C-alpha cells in the first residue's frame, strides 16, 4: 500500500505538470494561429485597397481608398505589437525577421498612399506594380509559412503532451485500482467472494452512469454469472459511449455548418461591395475599358467603351469578343476579318506582352488602344478617342512647316541664340549668306568661336543690352569683322523670348547686310 501510494503521488505531480505544459503550449499555438489569420487578412485587405488606388482616377476615390489603407496599416501594426508580447524565446529570431519584413511592407504601402494622393494614381501604380513589391509579398508569405510550421510543431508537441497526460491518467487509474484492490484484500478475507465482485461491478456501473464512459468494467474474463453481468455492463458502457460520440459529432457538425454559412454571408457581402466599387471606378473613367479572360470572354466593361462602338446594353459581362465585333460590323465600325482578328487577339493574350496601337474607324474617328495582361490570364484594354488630338497635331505640323518655309525664305537674316550659353541655335539661309558660313558651322558654337575678339566683344555687349532692355526693335547699325567676308556693315533688330531662369530663354536677331548700300552712298 505504501509503494502504491508513493507511485500515485509521483504520477499525480507528473500529471499536473503535463497538464500545465499542455495548456500553456495549446494557448500559445491558438494565439499564434489567430495572429497569423489576422495578419493574412489585413495584408489581403491592404492589397485590395492598393488596387482600389490603382483603378481610381477621381481624387475623392483615391482619398477614400488611401484612408482605408492607412487604417489597415495601423491595425496591422497593432497586431504585430500584441503578437510580439506573446512570442517565446525559441521563435524570437524568426519573428524578428518577419516583423521587419512586415514593417517594410507597411512603409511601402504608406509611400504608395503618398504618391497616390500627392502625385497621381498612375504614380502609385508604378510604385506598387513592380517586381520589388511582388518580392516583398513572396517573402512575407514565406515568413508566414515558416511561423506556421513553427507553431504547428508546437501544436504537435502539445498533442504529444496530451498523449503523455492520457498515459499518466491511465497509470493513475491503474495505480488507484491497485490501491483499492490491496485495500479490499482485508475485506475479501472476511466477505464472501461473490458479494465483493458484485460490489466492484456496481461501482463500475455507477461510474458509467455518472459519465465516466472510459471506466473499465472488472471481472470480464470470469465464466460465471458475475462475468456475464460484467460483460453486460461493458456492452452498456460501449453503447453509452457511442451515443455520446454521435451527439458530439452532430453538435460539431451543426456548429461548423453555422460557421460556414456565416462566413459565406460575410464573403458574399464583401464580394458585392467590391463589385460595386469596381463598377463605379471603371464607369467613372473618361476612357473606354474592357476586361477579357483568356478565352476572350468579357469580364467587365464600362459605359464609355459601349459609347465608342455604339454597343447595346445586351453586351455585358459574359458576352464574347466575337459578339462585340459582330455588332461593330452591323454599325459600320469594323470591316476586317473577325476570325483573323480573334486569332491575333488570343495570340496577344498568350504572349502576355503589353501593347499599344491606334485604329481608324470607318466613321473617321481614331482610337488609341492600350492592352495590359492580367494575373491569372486575360487582359485589360483601355481605349481612348484621340480623333481631336490627332487632328490638332496634324494642324500643328502643317503650321510649323508653313512657318519654317517663311523663315527660311525671307531676305532678312534670322539668328536664334541660347540666352544662357550664348550658343547659336538656328540661322536661316539669309543669315548664312551674311556671315559667310554654313548652318552646320555656326549652330552649337559661340561668337568667340566664330568671330575675332573685337567682333565677339561687340556681339556680347549687344547681348547684355538686349537682356537689360527686353527688346531692341529700333534698328542698330554696327560694323563687324566677318572671318570669311571681311568688314561688313549690318543693321540689326533684336528681341528675347522668355526670361532669365527659364529653359527656353532665347535671343532672336533680325539682321540685314547694308555694306553695299553704304558703299554706294554719296
């Protein structure tokens, strides 16, 4: 009895220690799982808000998404601070590297918000849609997986402790049973063996009735009535155990079903909200936009795209590009081969290369098209009516050619000089004749590189006078020594375009050679 009691004491202490370690490890693993889930959810939410900034063109929308992104960044920082307080020494080094990467991710998104608000959504997209961003995301996922593996290992160790605790409980039960048997030896000497064994079975039945379905039924191996009774109680215990297991299974199934339905409703609400936000964003774009999957089926399009090609409301998400082309043929806005066009389009999707090109519609309009591949296949096409822009460019080119023709063919020499460097930028044919040098010899050089020191001093002095007076429209007659044509008498009018500090600050001189007129005078 003394030996059994000592063993019971030792096993009880060991069992209490195992239970304490198990509860501690189980609590740490559960808290880590919750933190990992929160970090994953917040990173996903931050990425979604970033995409909202990418897709938005209105400052109000950008500001709205930026506010939500900053809020999620703050929540992510708070989760990391609380998590760090519960990290064990074994995971401290791994968590420190993960926290540093999360801080990099948060700083990166803060910069993205700044660019989206202070510069433009395009600048934010350029900052966020690059390999560096994807590398940070990949490293974050790797760190999360590493932490998950570490906490999974702790969970397995906790399960091992639970197994050891069960063994310890089993040992305690056996030792307790042995103690009871030893204590009953004295009673068994004085009692009838049948009454003692019936008492054992009665006690086992009471334990089972009290809910201890794991309790062992004694005397199962006897071949008399006591053994038969013990086996009946054993069958009763097994039946109760199966009933309880079925009830627990049904309860767990119902709870999981309710949780799944709740999660489904939440995801559906989020999906509807994101869908509405995406629809509002693309419909607010001034350009036409269409998103197609890898089979050229329409995922989404905005109203401006329908307006460009006069498409009916029946063309919507789920329609095909072939159907769009058929409507364009009916409207007189497409005259090519539909099959060849679709083949070339699918080939561009497969190559996953961004492209930009222009098409001319039969009604005279010019459409600029930008195509970019999407993750997961398909592409986004942004289309803009640039008819007015191209018409203006052609008018500007004709005007420039007209003015260049006039400048080149006037009798008066025209000389343009950079006011900052005093280097010649342009001379017309008349100026080439007056100076006696070709345009290639003059442009890019200064007066000191072309003329004598006396002539260069005179020219630079006139430049300083022009800088002080803004313009010299009254003719000034000077005598200047040309290195090719000798001493010449010139009449010049000068003006400056722009002002000091501007990049396009230019001196323009209109010069006339009067040497022959003065030589023929009285």
